[in-house]
């Protein structure tokens, strides 16, 4: 890190550093800043407001509160915008733009004169993008999340985006409710500012940020509309100033041990499958990896302790009031690396020595009375996923854990949309739906893995069916769904060889997904398979050419830490 601070940091290159300082100060004074303020150290505030990001509606208040904390602690706050990735407003999927946002964050943090930075995000891909950028820029940084929505109400029932969105939409597709009712529910699902109210990707990543040590203790789950959310923002601003005299870079916080702790927490909350990809990308920026074998070990050792939707009953506001991340980590204490250190320099073991006044055991269970004795997620292998796949067993139907069925294949997202509700579609509840060409290269890896149950089955009362793809699914979704199959079909992975009528076997016990076709036949089919055409220009071309597969975090190969990039090239597992 350079010895220069404040406005003298990272000077614009004119070939004359004294002139660069003089010119910079001159232009800074046009902002109405006094000489005294211009001498102070600078805290950058990476803000992500957008009229296309409903989750970030409270961003102006958060920026103001962070700035207040920075000023109170004696530094100069400077807010700056980056890309904002609102999940439901981006085509083809926000995942495509996560890496672009991470580049934006990294480069603006590096390029502009700041001594530390506060990163404010919330909606699904913003927090991983900011953590990825911070991990690479490696200047003192601290994460602040926008917080979850509070629940709405409908006929006496609590509703929250977006698990209840899917539940009601499934009922509508099955003909159980009419259009006027689904239209009424539409206005009750997302009732306040903030991220999804359930244990979806945004909430999972907020928890992971806290467990990694990149955000202040106790801040992950404070509701977006709560006064305490603004207090947390102010305290985050003060904490960023503390980093000036007690500097601690992301490389000192994001370590192999803290990543394992984050994986433990992911299992214990039965969090989003997307978090596996995001955590791999964040860790990959520091040259850290968790193999599928290690993921399964952690899952096997870590019980699900948090009873929230989509696999339980509660909502994020319940988790916060039940004791939050602090209460969860105290239950997990025997399984954690207690010598990890957070951004403020506090060891995890020391944090967990502090007593809690109360824990709601209906929401955060004790270790001897878990929701499930095993973690919510596992990695699968087998000849359909030689580099791995992810399965959320906590959200699946247990009777389908060991299942063999006939493949019903959809060659693309367009093919799925065209045929899934065709009354003549040849499909039964015992079959396995297969979606190809929905991985990172082919489609940007959208949340299309939650294939809709065909209407003909839904209206016959079918609630679940085995579905497999190289896509992702929303953390708010549920079902017996195999995701992130790698290599993807557009990279010539075995998924490309699946044909209608083939037999496929899913075994959760053996942690495998297999195509029951002779190996030579699979090889011949792959040799004959025509890979889809790639985009020809712009960012889409860069993405398709440079994105890695899901086990490497679907990051760009040129952004990964050199050790992690080398692992991806060598194909280790």
C-alpha cells in the first residue's frame, strides 16, 4: 500500500506529482470542501442505488448514515456509484453482470483516492461482486448490506418474497387459484424495501459476509426498514475509519479457515445453492478452494439449525429477532475455526465468549434438536457431472432421493418455454426433466434450474419431479433439483449427450447423478455434438470466452488469483 493518504493517494499521472496534487485540490474545492476537510483521510463509499433495483431503495439513507459515522470518526466520506445488479430487472440474468460489477468495484476502489472503503450492497449478486472486487483490490474494506424486507399479509397469512411468490404461482399454474387472486397476492409479496425476506441468496450472502469477518458482528439480518439498520450503517462508517489506524486488508480476513466457517454457516442455515458459486468466486480471488469432497464432509458434520423458508417456516426478520448470526455461531462453536479474525481485529473465539441475552429456539435450534442432522447442500459426482453438481437436499422431496427415471430433454431455454406446457408433452411424474445449454457459457447460468412442473402434471396434483441442468436456481426455490452440472453442455460436458428416453439415476446416498448409457455411446454422441455459437461482440463475448465453470465460481479466468486459476486449468477436484 502506498504511504500517501487522502487526496494525495493514487495521483493522476501528468508527469508532475506536485501539479497533480495542486489540480486535484483545486477541483475538490469546487465541491465546497474546506482546506481542513481536504487534509483528512478519505473513506470511499461504494453505493449501488438504481431505479432498476428495488432491494436498494433505502440506499440514500444508508449512504447518509455511513457518511455520518465517517465524519464523526474524523475522516472524509466520498460516495461513488458502481453497477447495481437488480435480480429481476436484468436480461438474461444478473449472474452475467456479477463479474462486471466486481471489475467495476475493484477498479474504482484502486483508481480513486481512498484509504479504506465501505461497500453497500444487498440484492443477490451485489454482495458477492463487491467482496470479489474487494478481495482483489485488497485495501481495507468493510461490507454493509441493505437488509431483508419485512413480511406482508394476505388473509391473515404472512407473505415474503420470494418463496411465497413461487408457492402461489405454482398454485396458479395448477389451476387452484384464479387470476384475480394471484394479482392481489402480487402486491403483498414484496411489502417493503430490502432483499428477499427468506433464506434466499441475498440473505445467505449477508450471513456469509458476516461469518467471513467482512461485516460488523450482528449486522447481517437487521431488517432494511429498522432504525437499527441505520445505526449499523453509522457504526460501519466509524469502523472504516478505525481501519486507518488498525489496517486489516481482505487478504487477512478471507482465509481458508474463514471460508470453511462460512461454508459451515451456509449448511446450518440451509442457504442458497448460489452461495456455493459465489463463495468459490470470492475465495478464488485469494487462491482458496474448497473441494467437493471437503464440501460434503462439512455438510455431513453440520446440522441445519435455522428454521426458515424456503425449507422451514420463518422469515429473516424472525432470524434477526431470534439472535441472528451470533446465536447461530455459538451453537456451531465446536465446529468452527475460532482463531479467524474479522475486519475489526476480533478473533471469532473472543466474539463468541460474549453472552447473549436470549435466543428463540423455535427459529435457531440447539445442536441436540436440529431441523436436520445434516447440512442442507451436497455436491454430486457421477458420469453426468464429472466436475461436480450441487443438490439442495433440504429443499427436496426425500422419496426422490434415490430415483431412476426416463429423461425428458429440453435442448435450451427457448425449447423449454415452447414445450413445457404442451398438452402432448410425453412426460410422467416418474420421469426426469433435463435442461441443456443453460450454463455459464451458453446462457450466463440463469436461475432456470427450477424448471416449472408441466401444467398437465401440476393440474394432476404433482408437486415435485426430478429436474437436472447446468443452470442455477433461486435460493428461494425448492424441489428435487440437480444444479450447476459441470462441465456444462456448451463446453461439451456429458449433459450434452443426454437424449429423450435415456435412463438417468439420482442417488443422494452415493452423491451421484449418472446417465445409464454405455461410455462408448456417450463418447460418440459428444463427438457428434455441435456446440452453440458464441456471442460475437461486447461484454457478452468477453463473458462467454472468459467465464469459468461453476466449481471455479463462474468467475473470469483473468480475475482469479493465480493459484486458483492454475487449479482450474489443471482440472483438480
